C-alpha cells in the first residue's frame, strides 16, 4: 500500500539524475515539477545551471514539460525563460494533470518519468497514472502551510523507502 508513495529513484537534486541511465531505460520525456524542483519556491529566475541541464536533456533526446499546480505569473515567466511547454493549475495528484503533460510531450507512459519534490503530488500522482517517478529534495525551505504539514509524513515514508532500498 505504501508502494504508491515510493519513488523509483531518489536524488538530492535534478543535477544528480543519471541521464544516460534514463536514456538507456527508454525514457523519452520528463514531466518536471516547478517549485522547489527546478527553481526554488521563492525565485523567479531560471538559473544558468538549470539552462545547462536542460540543454543536456536535449542532447539525450529527452523532451521536457513543466507540470505545476501553481498558477501565478511567475510560473509562466520561468517556463518562458527556459523555453519549455507548461501545464499550470494542474491539480496534481489527479491523473488528468499527468495525462495533459503526456499529451504535450507526445510520449507514452512507459517512456515518461515524473520528477518532483513532493511525494503526495508528484510521486503519488505519477505512480497512480502509471509513470515512473523520481523524487528530489526540495531546493528551499519555503513551503506553503499545506506542504509543511505533509513534509512530516514524507519523511516517514522516505525512512521506509530507505529501509526497503538498503538491503
Ligand atoms: Mg514542488
């Protein structure tokens, strides 16, 4: 039952993701969360590191789409800065949100991976939609009140995940 909340992989940041490994595993598309995954929640600028990483994705023939529950102007501004398609106001973890991103990418479920910093939206939603999932650590401590509460539960789940993956 807990498995629905388990990511397939867990990395500290997006920059630690092994892109060659993804490519070798048939991955052709990434669905990227925005806040605290590719930019800090309080930032309105795409960093050079992020742009460089997205260029590397392209080199690996991996497409990307931003999927965010956020609706603020800031989100579309960041998407424009990195020239990525954006699905905002997404209502993750609903399956419909991920299906919209799949439509934008034009990739199949089996070849698409969700990358995000939240278990209850990104990982759970990706898992129930039939996608592979990668959890990263949040880039900043700035969370909404709702998220702050969920972070406690996330830590409990990740303790179990660590135990399951340490043997
Ligand atoms: Mg996030």
